[in-house]
C-alpha cells in the first residue's frame, strides 16, 4: 500500500536536489569566500566610521528567498551592505560606549569549528570531551573567584541568562514558593543591572519586595544601610531572601564592598549573588584583584567572557557554589534520553542550566586561552584600567567635570557650560560625537544628571585611541 506513496524514481529525484546541501557543506570555494570576507572586514576596521545610520528602506522587510540557490559572494556582499555597514562597530578600538565588544580571532575560529563539528554538548554521554572542556573552564573561573573545587556552573549565552539561572536556583534553594513571593525581599542598589529585575520577573518573583539599598559617593552599596534595612524588614515579618551585589556596575564600573556585604548576607542567611558580568575578569590583574575580596563568600556569580575575556557575543557564565542547588532547579528526566543516563563522571550541562541542544561553548574560550596564554589577557585588562585612569585625569584637564574615581575601566564625565542647561548641552555633545563617527561614547543619567561615559574594554583600544577620544571631546566642546 505504501508503495503508492513512494517510488524509487521519486527518491532519486529528491536525492539529486537534496545533495546540494551536502556538496555545499564541503565546499572549499565557500570557505575561501568567508576567509576573504573576514580579511577585508578586519582591514577596513581601524578607520571604519563608528556609527552609520540604517538605510531609509528596510532591505529585510519581506522574505525573498528563491527556489534556486544563488552565489555565496553575492550573498555575503548583501550581508556586508545591509548588516555589517550600519549601526555600531562594537569591536573597534574607538569604541568607548556601553560595554565594548571583542572578537578574538581564535574564538571565532573556535565557533566556526564547533559549528562544523557540531558536537552535542548538552549531555556528557554525547560529547564527553565538550563537557569536560566546558567544566574545566567553569572550574577555572570558580578558582579565580575563590570558590571550592566542588563548585560548578553553566555556560550560557550571556550575563542575562546567567543571572536568571542563579536567581531561579536561589528561589528553590531558599524555598520561596508562590505564596511566599509577596513577603520575600530582594536587596540591590539603583545601579544593579536591569537584567536582574528582568530575571526576577521571569523567575516568577516579580511581585517580591525590592529594596534599593543606598549607595556611597562612589555608587557602592552601603553595608550598614543593608543591615539596617534587613532588620527593619524582619521587624515587619518579611522574609529577606536575596542580595544582589555588583562587582563592576555597567554605568560607573563601581565594585560593591563584597566582603562587608558577605558579613551581612551570612548573618541573615541570604543568598548572595554577585553580578560580575562586566568586571569579573579584572580579577586576573594584580591591579584590581583586591577590590573583589569577599566574592569567594558569595553563593553565585555572573561573569561574561564576552566582556572581560574579549570573546565575541554569546558567552556568559554562571558560577554556583552549591552544585546540588543548581541541579535541583535544572535537572530533568525524559524517557527518550534514557540511553544517556549511565555516564556520570561529569554532570550534563543540560542538568545545570536551561538549554538542552546547544552550541558547544567551550572551544571559543579555550582556544584563545591556549594560543595566547594568560599573560596578554592580564596585560590587556591592566591596560584598560590604566587607560581609564589616564583619561580621567586628562579629561579633567580639558575642563570637564568628572564622576567618582574609576574602580575599574569605566568613568563618567560631563561638560558644564558657563550658561544654559548642562544636561541638554551634554546630550548635544554625545550626539555630535556620534555624528562625527571617529569614536563612540554613550551616556547615562544618574539622579537627574546627564553624564557621558567612557568604558574601556576592547583589546584593540590603546592610548592612541583614548587620545583620539580626548581630541574629539576638545574639538566638539569648543564648537558647541
Ligand atoms: C552586560 C551586563 C549584564 C548583562 O549581560 P549580557 O551578557 O548583556 O546579557 C549584567 N550585568 C552587568 C553588570 C553587565 O555589565
């Protein structure tokens, strides 16, 4: 009966067309096209304008795929024109806005090879090598923050999912059930990254009480104020639950006094999560290591290799001291996975985080560390700290007002004109710099004051680039 539904002739016809996928996936010509693209991109990079407005017309407004395939180089030309040319160059040495990106070539090569080999990194059984590699990297980061060898975590795509994993784990470990949510209290500061609020909401904790603990003049959480707030909340019969501190805030680069905060968290049995998404890898430097003292006493840490380790976007990590708690929230059993259960040398990443089928995340981080070694990373991170201090002094000499002395590689500054609204003036200044295109900076508003920021975190950024930024600031401030 089934023979009605197929004939060998039909199979052969389908095969002949389907085989294009297979042949193309072995094509050295296409590899060469990719290689040429990358070469040309990197060659143009140093002088590429930092911001280009999108075209009036959206080239992607309609799906327009043909039945017949087209030329690889033509397709890549379209990608260059419609994607690569517009917006911000996150990986330029002239990038000082937001948190600059990175694109270490060995990481890109690692991604490429991981995609071609496509090992299934969700379960140990399927790719023990991928899982061992990822867990070695996680343990390396755990060791850096001073966690015990029993600690583990999960490689995810960024700091936001990393924070979500930590917060969901904290919720279950401290048994915050639905009925407890409205009485449970989270402590953070006005400078906590918004992904924490988002993670709380996604984790079903959106109705918790959120206390914004006061900060000192450097925007760091005040431990005394935290202790007092917890006492007050206990007095009201509330349930203090979670402390989220920052080891490098996005706005100002401030590192909270982690050791003093740990005292308070331990005394009251809070889960202490440290957001070190931006700042964490500065622990590799002698210059900044001491600022992180006490981080080893926390319960969980977010750290982003796609920030402080200069990897391309797609690498965040959550580190968790109590691996049982992490497993409790994320493990699962599915009957179609039954063959995979026997091997237990390492926990499977799928039991330690939200993803199942996932891009192998180890090679993009392992390969750069192998081929460069640690020394250039330490040097680059130290250089970023020093460049930020250099800028902080020089911009003052230009007559700018500055924010607090930088803890890491982010600082705030603004120009206060003799007359007129300072906020409006600085807003125009940011706009003028963006239009100019030689460098890119971004801004923030704190307590109603509009500040410009410098964030130094690109491995291509050196003193000449900071001098270029200073030159642009001098020029624009004179003109406005
Ligand atoms: C960037 C950042 C995040 C969010 O991480 P993503 O990787 O962008 O999701 C969280 N916290 C801090 C302090 C950050 O700088």
